[in-house]
C-alpha cells in the first residue's frame, strides 16, 4: 500500500484527497504557491511545501518543483487531482521514471486517450459509436476542408490535444470554415502548443453524458452509471446529475457497456470517464475520454456508495477491484451545483478577493466539497470555483427540492458569486421537467 501521497493540486480537490488518505492511514504532503500559504489544503496536510510564486506556471504546473518536493518529502506517490498536470502524459512519464506512483493511468494511456484523433480510431475499432468524421487530424485549412466534406456540415473544429473548451469552433458551412478553423487553431497553439485540429460532424442539441469507469491492473473494468452534464456555459459544467432522466434502461445499458468497451480497448487503469453526446433521437456518440477524477465525482459516490478517491489509491497500489459489475447498484438521485467566485451580471467575470463570512448548509443528504473559510483571500490566479454542493434523495423531484433548499441557505459575503444564478436554474421549469441539452444555458440567458 502507498504510504505517503503528495497532492499536486489545490482547493477543494486537494482537501478531498487529504481526507480520503487520512481515513486510509496514509500520510499527505500538500504543495502550495506563495498565494496559497493560508489555503485550507496547506493547513490540513501532514506536511506542506511551498513550490513557488503564485502563477501556475511557476508552481502547480512546474513539474521539476513538484518532483523535487515529492523526493524531498519522502512521498512515494502523487495524486494529481483534476486540472493542472492531471492529464499531462509527460508528467506521468517522469513520475514513472522516478519510481513515484502516479495515482492515475499510465503515461502511455494518457497520451493515447488524450489525442482525440487517435482515440476516435481506437473507439471505432472497438465498436463504440463515434460521431461521423475523419480519424485523422488536420494541420492546414485545405486539409480541414477535405475532412469537413466527409463529416458533413455543420462541423465542429476542435484541438486534437487539450480540452476545457479551448480550441473549439463550429462552422455551419464551407464559407464559414476557414475563419473558424484558423481561430480555433490559434487558440489551440496558444493553449496546448499544438495546432493539430480534429474535424467532426456537429451534433445539434445533444445532451452531454459521461460514464464513470474504474479499471484495475488485472483487466477488470466496471462502470458506475452515467452523469448528465448538459448544464454548461462555454463548455464549462455548472450543474450535473445522476442518473440521466432521458435514458431508458435499455439505452442506459447500451451506453454504459460502450464505455466499458472503450476502457478495455485502451487497456485503461484507474478512474476515468467516457464522454458521449446523446442526440434527441436516442443515438449516442463517443466524444472523448477523461483520464482523471472528475469535478462531479461526488454525485456518483452518492448513488453508488463507492469512494472513488480511495479506489484510485487502491488501484494505483496494485490492488484488484474488490467488487464486480453485479455488485454495483445505483440508488436514488443526486445533483451537484458548482459555486464560483464570478459575477453573472457582468459576463461571469472572475471575482477574487477576501471572503468576509461564509455559511454552507448541511443536513441529511447534503454534501459540501470546499476549501473556503471566513477571512480567506481568494487569489486571482486560479479557477474560480469556491465549493461544490451536492445532494441525494430517493427521486429526482426530491433531489431538486433538496438542492433548492440547500443552495438557498448558502451565504458567502465579501466577494460576488453565482449562488443566485444557480438557484434560478434549479427553479427553472425546463430544468425541473428535464427539458435540457447543452444549449440550455444559451436559451436560459435569452429568457432572463
């Protein structure tokens, strides 16, 4: 078993990992930037090492400093959390060469899954439904135009490497293609250092469905049901729920089995998610594979009772899964709401600053994942998420009521936040009725 874990992250996910390790009797090492010296994760860990100035490039993205902190502290494993270096194949490879256990898939798996063009071809070979398009990447506009004619318009142009909504544009016809391609390619080069672009048919008004999988080193793969992540703005998720109301039992079985085939096709290990687009017709298509723990993992933990962080650590330690697919039962309904330091009335601009006071709700069926406290200074250098509020109830209707009630109790003063905005979504009739897709927020904004 792993004895000491360095957490190469910050905020609520770092706190979440520290708690799981503590329950397992594993020591923890937190790394922090100079801006995070008073952060909760830096205070809760058994040991804390400052690894550099506030900018991510000089701290949380600085591989050399993180590896040095790991060796200096005597940690034998690194948990990358999500974001930052969590899907960086180079980082995972360096860990392997330094004999440090990377709590996640291997560097080769990350590289294979992270390249969208390669991943799509692998899925096609495995019989997983894929969006019509080409399995090769485009470097030039002429290459892109040729591939777009194969995929048929409208088409989505997106970076072959990377994610987070960067390097993505839609071209509805050939006339609009060149500008969309060049804009997306420039974004991709700036964000990921690579201008390879992937062209595929643009699926209109789909739901975004992701399936949580766990896989050990012995070829055992299970799924833990699906999550509906359709409520998103600029490709960033706002509210997630499980199970997906739109799926029949037959369709749920089909999409979850496809996710397991996808994981087996790349010989996947550890926790991951297989992402799909679900058309109104019921057809679903593989989109990508995320080789890390997801922000919204708590709702899967609510309905299955399985601690995903602990499973990650056990798998990385070389343990086999202690349960089979038949042992996993999805019980009830869970919803997660992301609370961010941003101003919805001014184009959701980030709102760093000092939290004057905070009250976060509790009670039966309510969970808060957060690292904030009264008096904490929220730095301007990182993601704006303050907390994740998740709830569980026997039915979707009860879960929505519980989420409304809990969110209505949240008090955060001193900085602007999106609590009222999220509450307005939870009380929107289309959301309540399940009439949502990835275009919901755009429609919601027009109605407000």
